[in-house]
């Protein structure tokens, strides 16, 4: 009888071969690619086309001025944030198509403009415009 010699192979440890590290790397790349990133979109504004004309009824126009000391002026009266929000809410009930025209002093802070836009958006005022006040 002939005896065959069989060589026993040593078992290799899977962790030592580097396969798991390659697999982990590929999984990390896969999850990064399919992840949904939260992007802050800021204010979404529908801007008119260049040269287009928008007609606004005079009664629907609400003029708000932001002064250099960040006060809001409506019809000659200085208002705080809560009072301006209440005035916009009241005007929105009586005139659903109200357009808020904001005139900004060059010395006013950016936050005061953001607050005015937030007041308009929270009260469902979809039409508003911005303009800079002329320096005196």
C-alpha cells in the first residue's frame, strides 16, 4: 500500500489577512456616499425675472423702515418686534395680498433684516421687497 503524504495547511486568521480592514473601509465609504446631508437652505425667495413688472395695489402695500438703531417704523410709529408682528398679522387678515416693503438704513444690522423677513414669513406674507435707504 502506498502512503500519500498530505501536507496540512495552517489556518490563517482572517483578521490578520487585512480583508476585514478593506471591507470596513468599503462600508464606511458606502455609508458616506448614501448618507443624506442636512443642508441649510436659508431663505427661499422667488425672485422676479429681469425686466418683469409686478403690479401691487396701493392698499396692499405695507411700508416698514428699519432705522440705524434697529427700530422698526410703520406709519411713523416706532415698533418693537412683537408689535410689528401683530401689525403684520392684523393687516394680513384684512388684506390677504399684503406686500411688505422694507427700507433698510445702511447702518442697520443684518439681524434686524432677518427678523423682519422672519416676521413676514411667519405671518404668511409671501410678497415683500427690500431697498436701501439713501444716506443723508
